[in-house]
């Protein structure tokens, strides 16, 4: 849009340059046609008014574009901040989960070690109970033998 306005301005400027060239040629060729020169100057003033209006329009368009750019930058900045915050929350959540998983794995390892120790202890106790049972059986036999011998 701004390029079109600038293009129009350039066209008007080119047209003004052509008119001024034409005026200069006419002035040098016909000095006596002062009335024509006044008319040409009037045309130049009219073109200048149009040009001034176009420049005002360009300035207004530029201000609108700058306002839109600022609005877009603010919107984009807010969206980038939101995305960054969400990413950061995701990272924090991931770190928290990873820490929890590490602690759970450590607890599981400790429980496995305790279970292995308990199993080993149970095996030792079972062996001792078996020995005690065997010893108890042999003592009972000895006691019975002593009772019979009395």
C-alpha cells in the first residue's frame, strides 16, 4: 500500500518535472506569453497542493503502519513470552518427574537389597531351624533312651 502511494508520488514528481521542463522551454522560447506562464504556474501550484495532500496521506499511512507494527510486535512478544513460559514449565515438570523417578529407582534398589538380605536371613534361619529340629529330635531320642534306662 505504501509502495503504491510512493509510486504515485514518484509519478506526480515525474509529471511535475516534465511540466517544469516544458515551462522552461516555453519560457525560453516565448517570453512574451506571460499569461501562459501564469496559467502554468497556477497548474504547478495545483499540483503542489495535490502533492502536499499526497504527502500528508503518506505520513498518515506511515503512522498507521508504525502503529500496526508496534501492535504486532507487542502481540508477538507476548506470544513468545507465553511460549517460553510454557516451555519452561514443561522443562520444570520434566525435571521434577526425572527427580521423582530417580528417587523411586533408588528406593526400589534399596528395597531389593533389603529383600535379598531378608531372603538370605530367612534361608539361614531355615537352616538353623532344620538343625535345631534335628538336634531336638536327637535330644528327644536321647531323653527317651535315658528314661527307659532308668
